[in-house]
C-alpha cells in the first residue's frame, strides 16, 4: 500500500512541512469581485458584511426616498450576486406607482410596457406576503411570461415589502451571475434588505404626511388678504424644506378705522412647533393694538413690547409694522382712488430686514434709516421710532422675511442686492407674478421659511 494512503489527513491548523500553518483554500469570487455566496452557505464573508453595512449607512444618510430605494436594489443585487434586480413601489391605492431597477433600463422599460401589474408571480408576492423562490420562471404555472422587450430570465427570488401588516411593494432578483439557483441564505438576506426598504418607504410617507400637516397648520395661521382697493396687495408664503424648521414667519394687511392700510411682516425667533402658535398670538396682539388703539407705528410696536412681558418667557420676534395712507392735503379730488393725492408709507422696524421700494421705472431703494429698533420681546424700555417715506404713483412696496435673502455661506448684503435687481426687473409685473418669481429665485431648497407681502399704489390718473 502506498505510503501516502496511510497518512493521516493534515488538519488546516497543523503546521506544514515549512513550519507554517496551512492556508485554507481561497473562496471563489463572483463577477462583482466579492466572494461568491455559494462558498459560504451559513455566514457572510467579511467583505459582504462590509457591503451590507455600507448599504445600511447609505439608507440612513440619504433623505431622498427614490435614491434610498435605488441603494436598496443596488445593495441586494450586489450582495447576492444577481444579474437583475427591481423594486416595485405601491401607492396608497394599491397599484404600482414606481419601479427601480438594476441591470435593465427601468424608465425605458416602463415607458414601453408600463408598470408591473398585480398578477403572475410578482402579484403573488403582494397577495401572499411571503418570500418566493422559483428555479424556472417560464415553467412555473403562475408565470404569465415576459412582455415584449423584457429580458428573458430563468430564476427568481422575491420578497414583499411589508411593515406592520401594510404592503408597500416587492423586491425581487433574477438570475445569479454564477448560474446557480437562489438559496435559503439568499432569501434570508434579501428579506433583511427588504425590511430596511419597507421601513424607508413608510418613514418617507410618514414624513411627507407630517410635513403636509405642519405646512397646512402654518398656512391656516396666515390671513387671507382682504380687498384693500385702491391698493393692490399680494402675499406669498413658502415653508422651509426641512420639517424640523417649522417657522414663525407671517404677514398681515388690513384696513384701519381711519382709512389707512396697516401692513405687517414678521418672524418669530425659533424654528420649532412653538414658533408657529407664538406667531399667531403676536399677530393677533398687533392687530388689536393697531386697530383699537391706533397711533404712530413706533407707538404700536412699543405697546406690543410691553404686552409681551405678560409671558413668563417673552417670545422675541423681528417685524416691520407700517401704515400706507393718502395724505389729507394735495391736488386732485374724486372718488375711487382719491384723485392724485400722494401716498405715504409710515413704519417702524424692530430688527427686521428693511422694506424695499420699487418704482414704476424700475428704480429700487431700501428703506433703512439710521434709527432702527431691536427685536420685540428683548427690552421694552428701548425706544421705538417711526419713519415715513413718500410712495410715487405706481410704485411697489415689498416687505419680506430674511429667508428671501439669506443663503448658507453667503453674505446677506449679496442677497439684498440680488433681490433689488430681481424686483427692478419685475417692477411692473402683476404682483402675483412678482412674489412668485422672487421666491422661485431662491431655488428649490429653502433653509428657512419665506414670507413676502407686496403692495402697489395706483398709477397716475389717466396713466
């Protein structure tokens, strides 16, 4: 008998003839460069664990729901070594509303064939709410085949996306790159990834619902502008893009008993759930003081400052309160617009960005006198000032909060200059277009909420 046949097999941890431990055989590698899942049936290779952790980090770091789901499909396809992957998202109606894919052109495929329907093998994932492994798709009696232009696939592994009994869609893979069938370990791994996807979808919908409710609450606190004729008036409010930054910006405009129009723009300090109701309280207090007590704008703001001391912790806010009125003297007569009697803006500023006056000819000027006040709610003993400036026929008075001119990493003066340039270009545009374009010029992401109030005095008679 040959000597080698009588030898005891070497143990992997026993030193070899060179005195070094014998190395275990290197695992096979899949096309993506990671160890093939078939070589480690009961445990993930460290590189695959790292791949999974990277996917989890990507899910938690990206707030865009579709980008998160694309991470899910990419991770699942890479971890299991599949050639194709897809995630179907169901809407609240129960129909599929989106399809995210790997290994095929999802948008082009959806354009030609439409979104998945709730029948066949994939429909069973949603109906049965349990994982599905199929060794031969076309041979399976539940299969309805492939639409024209769809890649022909052989094997399938799919799991439903569910959270607390609610089905949000399905996640499925087709055809392992190494040609082997999907395993129980693949199914367990895909189920774990699908769980993260399901929670991501649910969180995105809860966030969207909460953000909509918060925005609705904020808008309900803002007034609907009355008819202030012969003045034209328009207001625009844009909430912050991020939900935690529920703001305290507000605007107001109403007619006073003496015929003048009171205008207010303000911003309560803070960006949380307390800022909005405080804004509502301050707005109502200002309305009562201006309407019932009257007086110069500086006096009204001083009264508000003293009234805020009733709070155990007085809220602070910046604001501009003003009166737009026609002078009692001047040429012209007649009803409607009051003839050619000149218009005047009288105001008091409590630590707020200055009003912008835009002439009908496009000229602009910020109304920023040397004497200005500090925010209300800080120190009621600090004096308040009233200012006045004439309003030329056809001119537009623009009141706004700091969200319109402040940008991260940018000096506020730069924002003020840009606003003046944009307003000059829109000097004669309808006020609705003026407000809309000025806010749109801030971009698609708002670090802070924005409130804009625009008033335009009548042009020259017969002009």
